[in-house]
């Protein structure tokens, strides 16, 4: 009998024929048995037999997966085929069984799973879809491509181009002769590249991609086969009463405190900037390593990771004693590790067992699993209770100067091993694009987790690619957008203020900003937070921006219900929603920072504006970006401009009026301790949510995004009037007078007294130029956003002119 990996591969391939069926629509090529997509699946697998030389019976196991079809050769006939068929059914509870010959499959675009969510009694732009091939671009997933359009480019020709590209990728892979696990994960990565915008079902609601459907079917088939011990009967497979599946949730508590727990800047050159990014990366890698650890112990591949974002992961595993035992082992070993690290990161694992019927309302299963996780969080480090914090031995009891949580390396050294490593990792992150997992020795510097070490170099065991790179490799790999962005000296020079690094260095020395590294600083070394602040326009402050996606809890819990309350959730839809959010916050955000020209047309920039943003946006430092939130630092004025562009992108990405962003913005001295900075910007973000969501809290007010965008011309006019150089222009004293009038207006309870500001405003402007006077007299309309949010644009403009 085949093993679980064989079933996973067969299920991963089971619907690949849909791509070729649509590419050859109306003209069945020689060698294909009939018009149906299972016939094409069988044809494709046999064509690429050199990829699967030792997997006898793979083609029929993958192709015979339609249990409900009548009078067809593609009905399952043995347990392996039934396993794939059942997994297909469980993964696609949203699918409707209809005649494939009907409709216009090659012309049906994939629709946005975000736009289709029922949130706050509204859906989004459900009729729009994704183009399969964008103008002047190669086939495949690219940054800036995942935006629904009213008239997407989808046709038999686009399917032909995708199928042609897939054949080329399979040819590259066949030449590498990969191992079984490497083959599975290479296929998964290639399908992510090429099938993310191909609809799985064109007859029902086409909001699940073929990629998401294939990966979920593969995960379910592997878990189902393993539950039955690899030798089930058809009757046992079809029995839906037992709780055959285990949804395992992994989470890390204390993430923010762990990332921001940095005592001061006296911990090495550029210590704050490098350590923040290294700590953030450590959180993501810890979650990846904990999930991979459990998968390796149970004999499964990362295909079983159905969702992963924001320091969390969701694994679909069989409900067996072996898996439950491994779960306890991993929990115990990770809690031991956490305690030795100072308990700043708290690992949590929870599992919920469910029967196959749970796939029909998967949001309920997800909710129950989250309840299990909430209970686990009530008992942190449960296996370690009673253990001493510090082990015996020649350790220094002096606390680390950087984190304050772990002991320093010795009585004479200031840093612990972890913080010393963070400094090296933070310097390397901008230069590396792959992260490797090593069971034994790993290149230095590396993170040490239970059973695995993780370094910023590829590994033959498992490698994460931190960019959208899908070239096949002989080893297992996945694309996980974890590295983020750290501004470098090269980015500072590219602003155009200095001709080269030497000129920048001379300027930085003059300003007292230059901090020497051991061996000197190179162009690809990170900028310090003080340097980022100095690169601001006007006041030399550091900006901090925290944004969070609104109503995502509601979206996952009830977003797949329709207007009548019927639940249409499925594992494919929920996984697709998670993947798209991760794509935006970990991918699109970083692309807007590093290559803003990608969005010039979408955001309506002319070439000069695009060039200006390309000089400035790479100065933004992504401390954290993933899941459904982000935390950014940078020159304060650059961050505010960026926030408006990012919000516009998010609206285009979701096409849903109720899926908005809430955020907080503060500008601070770069020497402010990181914990206090984080606390300030978190409070600002929370205030934006309290004030109604869909807004940014800045300069003491929460402003809806549309109104904030309308305030930008007032900022620009204030700048122009402050710089007029004319006595009849506007002085900073008059600008502060406007602020006082606004505060007096706000402090009055009596409506009549509130209106006293109007004649006082007219009197204040009496000696101004007529054009300027008329402009600011618009503020006598106390209902206009310019008056209601006057402190925002006045302070914004004043800080720009300091």
C-alpha cells in the first residue's frame, strides 16, 4: 500500500488537469482520453513520468477522484483513490457538482475571497476578478499583481501561457531529480507561483484558487491516510463518525514585549535598529521552527501547514496517539527552551479533534480550536512549573545590558549570547534572501530552537525564501516573506543629497551621527534610528506607524455566512483568506517600501512623483509586517505620506467597504526607549479603533482616511504661506494662534460661546494678504474637516518647517 506522502502528492496533483483543460478548451489534444479535467490530470502526470519514476499508480490515484460522477471512468475504485476523492470533497465544500461542459470556464476569473466576505451586513466588489496575465509582465505571481479588476485578462490564451510556463518549470524540476519531500514542496511552490489566480471551480462561486484547493486537498489526504494506518478499507475511509482529524494551533505569547525589550542604545553600533529587526525575525522563525519540529516528529511535510502568519501556525494532522504524544513532547521541549531564554517568548500549542463533517463548517472548527488555545494560554509554561529560572553552572548573574532578561555571557561582558547574535543577524538581514533550518550544526550566527537551528543561509533540509522566488531546487523550500526591510546607507545615498558614501559619511560625522562598525560600515549596512530621524524633512524626529486590519476576527468567524445566515466556510476559503492577508502585509507593504514605482499607475502618480517616492520610501524600516498588522519606523514625514498610499492600496486589494485599516502615528526623539515608543504608538492605534475604526490617530486626533487625505492640501498651503517671506503671509505665531482658537472652541460647552472663534479668526487674519485671508476664512465653517481636524494639519505643517 502507498504511504501518506504518496497520497499527499496524488491529492496535490488531482485537479491539475483543470489548467490544461481550459488551455485546450474545445480542442482535446492527442493522448487525452476525454474532455474532462480528470482525463487531463491523468495525461499530465503520464507526460511527466520522469518526475515520478518510483510512484507506481500515481496517475489513476490522482485522476479517479470524483465519487459523485456517473458513467465515468474517473470514479474511485480502491482505497487510495477513495482517499483522494474524499479529501477533494472535504476541501471543497463550496463547490457545486455540475456538468463541466457548461459555462465558460476559460473566461471565468478568480474572484477575491476578501470582497466576498459578509462583514457588517455588507459584501465588497464581488463581480471583479484577478487577471491571469498582466500587460508587459511574465506569467506568475508578482508583487503588485493581486488586485481585482473590473475587466480582468482571463481567456484560453492566458491559460495557455500559464500551462506553457508550468511545463517549463516541471522540466527544470525533472532535471534536478529531487527527493520525494523536495519534489512535493517544489510542486507546492511552483503551484503557488502559477495557480494562485486560477479559479478551482468556475461553475459555482469562483473565489478559491486552484493553488489553495490543491494544497488543502493534499493536506487532508495525507492526514486521512495516516489516521487509518496506511492500509484502510473503503468502508473505513468513508465512515465519517470518528474524529479523524486534529487541527493544531501554535502561537507565541509575549511577542511585542520580546521584540521591544531593548534597554537602550548603548548595546553596540546601531544596536536598536539591528536588534529590533532581528527580534522580529526571531519571532517569525520560532513559530516556523515549532511547527516544523512537530511535522518532522510526526513524519509529515509543511504541506500540512494550512495557515501561518503573525507568529501563529495551523497544522492539519491525523488524530492519532503518535501525533498526540509528539504534541506533548514538542510542548514540553519548547517550554523548557522558553524558560532558559528568560520566558520573554511563551510557546503555546493546542489541538482540536473533529470529524470529517467539520469541513462543512470549518469556521466553527477554527473557533473551537481557538477556544482550546485560549485555555492553554491560561497556563503558560505548564510543564516547567517548579523549575528554577537559572540552571546551575558558571553563569554570570549580571543581567544582559540589551534585553535585561537573560544573564550576560560573563561578569565582564555586557551582552547575553542571544543579544550578541541579534546584532550580527540584524546586520545580515538586508543582504540575505534565504533562511535555512538545520537539525545539527548551522552557520554562524544562528538561532537555536529545540531540534532545529536557523541561519540566514540555505539548508538542504528546509529553506525559506524571503522573496517571491520560485525557481526549482534540489532541496525542500517554501516562499515565506519574513525578512522585511531595513534601510541601509545605500538608501540614504540614493536620496540624492550626497553623491556617494564618503560624502554621506562626512555629513554624518559633522552631525554627530556616524557610528563606526568593527571593520567599517559598508553601503549595505543598516542605518541607525538617529540617522533615520535626521533624514526627516523639517523637525528631526523619528516617526512610528502601527496599522491593523479592521474586523478580521469577524471575517474569519462569520464572514463566510451569506445574507440568510447560511455558513459557506470551507478550509480552502479560510486558508485563502489567511494567505491573501499575509501576502498584503508581508509582501505588498514591503514592495511599496522598496519599489514604490510598482504602484505608480495604480495610485495615479506621474513619473516625477514616482521617482520622489522611490528615493524616500526605502528609508522606512519594517520592524514587523505580517499577519494582519504592521509596525514601521522611519523619517516621520515619509511615514505619513506612506500611510496614505498604503491605505489606498489596501482598499484596492480588498475591494470591501468594511475592511479598513486603523492605525496610530507618533513622532518622537530617536533616543526614546523602544518600550516607551512602542507603548505610545500602540495607544494611538487603540484610540483609532475606539473612535470608530478606518482612521489614523495622529497629533491627538483620530481622522478618517478620506478626511486625512483632504487635509494634505491644507498642509501644503500652510507650508507655502509660512515660506512666503512676505509680511502679509502667514507666520508661525499666527499658526499657533489658530491652534489656540481651536482649543478655545473645543473647551466651550455653550454653542453660542463656541461660535466666538469666528469673529476672532477674522480679526486675526485682518492684515493678511487677501488670498491668504480668504483661504483661512473657510475655517469659519465649523463643520468642515479642516476646522474639526485643524490641529492635525497645522502641527503637520509646522513640523515640516522647523
